[in-house]
C-alpha cells in the first residue's frame, strides 16, 4: 500500500495471490510424499524448517517501504486509536468481511474435504491431493485476471460480478446436492467454477479495503488479516458441528459463506462513500 494503489495494486495483488496460492497446490502433494517416505512426524520438522527460513528472510530481506521522512511514530495508544477508527469504518469492515467469508468458504472445504473425498468417495490420499489442488488452480488462474479486469472495468464492478458468480454457482451446487445428486464429478466441476470467481474476490476486496488507509496501512492490513482468519475459524467450527460424513453439510457451509459475501457486497458497494481522514499511525 505504501508504493501502489488502485489498478496497479490490483495487478500486484494478483501476483501475490499467484505466489501465496502455490501452497494449496504443493502442500498436499508434498505432505503425502513426506508422510509416505519419512512418516507423519517429518511433516512437523519440515514446517519448522520453513518457519526458520521465513524468520531469516524477514530479518535479512524485508526492507522498509516508507522513506525516513514519511515514517510516523508508533505507540500502543496510536495503535488503539487506529483500530478504533477502522472498527468504525463500515466500508473497511464490509470489504474485509466480503473477503473474509470468501476465505471462510475455502476453510470449510479445507476442514471437511479430506474426510468426504477419501472416506465417502473412496479417493486415495494421493489422488485427493491432486483433486484438492485443482480448486487452487482455478483460484490462481482467475486471480491473475484481476489487474486486467480492474483496469478495464474498475475494482468495484469486478467485485460485484465476482460475488454474483460465486454465490450463484454455490447455490446451484447446493440445490443439486440437496436434490439427491451425490456425484463427485458434479461437485468438482461447480467448485472449480466457484473458486475461480473467488479468485477475483479476494485480491480486489483487499485492495479496496486498503485504498483509503495509507496513513495506517500496517494497522489496516493487520486487522483485515485477523478478520479473514477469525471468520474462517468460526466457519470451520460451525461446519464441524454439522459434519456427518456426507458432502451436503460442507456444501451448505460453503454456500452460506458465498451468499453472505454477496449480501455484504450489495450493502457495502451499493452506497456512496464519504472519505474520512484516518489518524496517523
């Protein structure tokens, strides 16, 4: 946010999604290989090694993006003031929540899909890893169009189109599954399309949420990330209560998250926006 805004930020956010989303593709496949060859404990050693590497990169390679003259002092009091301001900004909270419920739908899938695909549909762990990666490919592929579409149509129209497509696809999936059609190929196809639309929702809402908060970009980013994962954690917990080994509760949870994202988008993007000056961070 210090260096880029608007469509430029959207293009870079799509690149970030490309890098960040490699993990859902590689992680299940890598985990399967590690477990098969070295046992389940090796997964934790691998994660620990990744954390150590990330810490080293953080200390040696992550440079400050603000010039010295533009940096503001930070204290516990100023942080609280910035959080209070953001919690009162309905536009920021709405955009962060749109993305949050989008991510939550993926968390619901993440928490239930292994049991459903392996136990209910009979896939092997290795095949499940490939199946899981397919949805990540849809997400990544569509997210790469964020910059192009935003430059041509604007960020807000892209969000509106994406949430409509996402919610519609998930509602169709729920209706099909609720009618008694319990087919893996049908579920896979509709999830692929739905998560493709989700690939447009996350980067655009993130850019829009940060757009007016350059003075408190660090606090805004922290709060947005917290909201994303908090909403996702709550959604996983609720989905777990209703889990019965069949796909329908999982699909219902994903659909509910998609519909909430759509509703929040209608409420957040459908009204005028008054820009309020934020407190310095």
